[in-house]
C-alpha cells in the first residue's frame, strides 16, 4: 500500500507533526506497505517553504494561507502512485476561516482517504460544523480517539456512526529504561518529581499545581515540580513569556520557588520517555473539560506513569478503571491530597503505574498502525454499488422550499433589505430592488405549486412598489423603517428590476385584480424607458418588456421600446467586441449574465437573429472562465474583470449566481440543449456548496442565504437580496426539472432544436 499523509510534520514543533511521523513509522513496519512511494504533504505555517528543513519523505509543501497550494497538492496526489491518503485534521493548521481551504483539496482529490479528527468541538460555529460535515461526506472514514468524540459527531454533526472509527491515540513502543540518564541527573537526584510537559499556555492550568505545592511540600519536602516545554508560539507572539513569569512569581509568593523547575525546550520522543519514566507523578491540570484528545496524556499512560488529571473528556475515558486519579478543575486542595496519598502509599502508587502500563500496551504504535491499515484497506476494497444514471437536475437532493426566512424579513410594509446573520436589520429599512425581486419570487412560487404563503406576500410587495412610484411614473428606491422616502429617484438598476417584476406580474398574475394593478403601474412608467442610459437598467427593463409582450404580443408601442433598448445592447456589444473579448463592455462588473439574458428574451418575443447570435457568443465567453474548476466561479466584486484580464473570483455575490441560473434556464428553454441544463444546475449548486470554498451559502437552519462568498469564508449575514436570489434560482431549477422530465418523456427531434 502506498499512502499520502496530509498534516504538519517534523521538524515543525507541533504535537500533530509528531503524531503524523509516528503514524508513518508505524505503518512502515507492515510488510504490505510501500515506504518508497508513500510520501508526506506538509502543512507550513508561513509562506516560507524553506522555514523547516523537511526530510526526504516530504514531497509537497502547502503554505497554510495560500488556497492555490491546496488545489495543486490535490493534483500532485492525483498524479502520483499512491493508493490512498490520510488527512490529519486540526482547525488551526489549515488556512481560511476555520480551515476552510482544506475543502478545496478534498473536493479535488480523486484518491480515497480517511480523516483523523484531533479535535471535535461540542459547540461548533456555522463554519466549523459545515467543514466537518463536508469532510465526513467525502472521507471513507472519520477516525477519532475517544468515545465522547463519536457521540459528538453523531448527535451534534448528524454523522452516521457507520462513518466513524474509534482508534485510540498511539504511544511509543518503548520499554522501561534500565539506565535512565535523566533520573540520574543532579536535578532529579533525591527528588520526588511531579511532571508536566507540552506547550505552555494559560489553559494548561499549571498554577493549580503550584498552588498545591505548599501542602505537598509540608509532607514531602523533597518534591520537585518540573514543567517541560516551550511557551506556545501564539502566546509568545502576543504576550511573550508573561505567563511563565507569572508562574515563577506565584511560586516565590508561596515560598516554593526551590520546588519548581522549568525546562524550556521541545524534546525528542526518546528524551521525553526518559523524563516520563524518571518522574514519580505525571499531572495534567487543564482548566476545562473541552479537550477531546490529549497526546501528552496518552504518552504518559503508554510510558506506565502514575497520572493525576483534571476531568477533561479524554482524561475521563483514559484514566477510568484506576488507570489514574482525577481532581476537579482548579481544586489545588484535592490535588495536594491525592499527591500526598500516593507518595505515602507505595501499594496504591505502584498499582496505578501497573494499570497504566498494561493498558498502554494496547496503545503502542505497531498495534495502532495495524488498525489504521485495516481501515485503509476497507476504504480501498469497499464495493461501489452501481446506481442508475440520475437526471441532470436531482430534485430529490434539493432542500425543500421553505419561506420562513422570507416571512421573517417581510412585515406589513415590505421586505427588509438587510439582516445581521439571520435577524432582520430594521435600521437599514427597505428598497424597491428587493421588493421587486420578492414579487418575482412570489409569482414563481405561486406558479410552481400554488404556494399559499407566497400568495399572501404578494399584496405587500405590490403595495410597496405602488407606494414608491412617483407622480411621473418613475420609482424611488429607498425607504426608511418609519416609511420616509430616502431618495427622490432610484437608480436605473432598481427601475429596470421593477419593470421586470411588473412585466412578469402582467404575464403570470394569479388573478385579474393583480394583473390590472400591475399593468397600471407598468403603463405609467413607459415614458422613462427612453431615458435609460446604463446597460443593466436597459437589460432588466428588456426582460420585463418581454414578459409583458407574452401577455400582449400585439402592443406595437412596447415592441418599439424593446427593440430600441435591445439595439442599444447590440451596439455596445459590437463596439466592445475585440478578438477573444466577446462582451458588451470593456469590463465585467456585476449582474453580468443579465445582459445576454436580456437579448435572449428579446429574441424570444421578436425573433431577432442578431440578438440571438450575440447572446450565444457572449454566453460562450462567460462559460470560458466561469467553470474552470468544475464549479461556478462568478465574477468577483473585488476589482471585477477587466478586458483581457483574469476573473478576480472574490467577493462572489448571490445575485451574480441567480443571473447565471436564469440565463441558462432561458438558453435551455430556447435551444433544448442539455449542456445549458447542466450549467444551470451547476450554477444553482453554488448556493449548496459547490463553489470555490465548498461551503453552502444556503442556511439549512434559518432557510436564508449568506450575503456572499469571500476569499476565506462566507458573509454570514442573510439579507433579502441574497435570500431572494437563492429562492428565485431554486424555483427556476424546479421549473427546468419539469421541462427536462417532459423532454425525456418525449424527446425532440434534432431538427426541432435551434443550432
């Protein structure tokens, strides 16, 4: 078996690195393992790949905060001879918000892999929980090291127990040392040594042991408390050696400064084993229960040490059945009593050590390594069941339509613009942009399945639009929460979107009253069509006019208006088209797909071939850079995409994706070409996590949609614009799925398609 390991690795001073090296060494003892073709992908904390002098088994280095490295690492592994991979997961070693960059790697990885979770949080935030769920969905197995971790994964993360394997933390295969140099050193001679090791930080609770020392020294004056380890690099960076100095000051205040010793270094395993076998008692005085795995505790048990610990999660399991003693958090009185009792009673003391030693035999790396190999073999030999080819649009895999968040944002005035996380932000008030989109969404939902809730929203959004129309037929955009106008005339974008909504209402209203109301507002605004200057305002208006013409195909005045506006888009395209730049401007900014979508709508109601040809050319141009990695990467707002430049990718907005969904829906409707159905579905799945971060923007708890995809996270606010963009896309997909079903049932002849 040939394996790629993705983790930190020595000489980086990190517990995960040591664990990974031990796992590599343990697996290499098995005769079925190919050490020559196995390798390590090392996680580097900085951009300096030469920071650590990695050994030869490290074949690739990922710079923690460089997302492209994760993609290239996946390609490197895919192109190698390895059969499978092991990923060591700890939130702090991967880049992006909560280590989200790792998802770029695993979603590109074509080799089966298992993931070892060194931390399982009891109260994960949205990103942390989402990342673990995504890792679980892609891993052949999740490996954890405690029963508590299994319980958390099943109950909090809803991960099936069958996807989880419990393998305890491995320990070195080392026997007691006959001639222990540490035990014979001057520091240890004639001393009863209490010992703690590991990176030093405040959460380790070392002051609890120091506070216990006066009571211990009173009975055992020969006691020495030794603290082995460097201060945690993060602590040094922000606070220097403040914590270590405070411990020294505390010992002096308590009169036990001569009974404490610091050894400030990161030691090898062999040297650590000498310390563990030389000490009398090993103590882990951590301050809270939330530690699911402790490598230091496992090492101590493996070395047959007598262990005393606070009852954090891993300690409760590992020290059960008299393999160690527990005392409450910060309880130095209880700690002192336990230490004095064990140092005074040899029978109790040696029984504790014997129990630890015997249990530790099961944790030695050769035995643990064999278990890992079995898990990897299962991953490789797992039978892949044949499944029927699914339809392009998998409706059963989509979230159910749930308008709870829309209802939360909607009051008796209209739909609130913004939200803080999932809570409406009343301070920001309302805008006609969002209420126009909300009307479109409600119409689509009623059209789809006679949705009564959406129908109940409709008069609210219609009333808002009517309230925002000016006397001359134009529209204001912004309204405060106390219903005060905040502008005299809105933007051309908001005008165009409102015309879109009104045109759609005229075409698809659920009753005559709404249709007549919409037509009245629409007709009052026609005089402003000729005043439009900007392409997106014109494009949105064209779409609204096309819907209006579906209901009134003989309205010559509106036909003239739509031809005039479409001609402006065509002229702009012809002016800016240049070589391989097939676009309407010399830059792609926002809501880009609306431009070719508008021309398709123009073609649909007029048959204008030039509009069709330009739409199809510009669609192919969009396609050329929007799906480079197999998922949608819409043009980002961080700089936009200049002529002959590159797509900046971030920040990605939901309305951009909605426009892509609607564009491909219309293209499929006209051409009946399945490729556009595929592209539509791929675009929609951007909301559900098939994006550059592999994180869903749709929130399955609130049923809102995050406001955007940033370079290392999602914007967790869930305002009206993004949430409506999701639901409009969702409803468009459902409608297309019906068309797909009808097409599959009665396939069109090739001559029926527009080529």
